[in-house]
């Protein structure tokens, strides 16, 4: 039996959320340390890290709300609580 798994998401085949989501994650750009934890735990693979526009060396989490289901996992696993559900 094989152990572990690698999940490869194909954004072209992903289902768009639409407007039925109750909560949406919001990233506090001042708190985000670009640790990549939210990216690893997102079940919909809708978070990426992008370069900051303010020139800081760390990256910033960016959430694609078209595919986010609003589950809140990212907010729960963020070590600095930079993501809040609104």
C-alpha cells in the first residue's frame, strides 16, 4: 500500500464558488509573514504567495475568492492570525 498523497489541482476543472459563501477570508497585509502555512492547508488550493508591493522581502498570501469556499481553515492555521473571516 502506498503511503502519502500528492494532490494536484487543475484550476480549469475546479468549481467556482459563486456568491453562496457566508464568510470570506481577508488577509491583513501588515501581519502576514509569508510562511506558506495557509497555502499548504487550503483544501481548495485557492491561496498563493505573491511579492509584496510595499518592498518587504517576505511574500504575501493572496486568496482567489472565485474558488474559495469560506471554510476558514486558512484563518485557523495562520500562526500570526493574519487571516480573518469576514
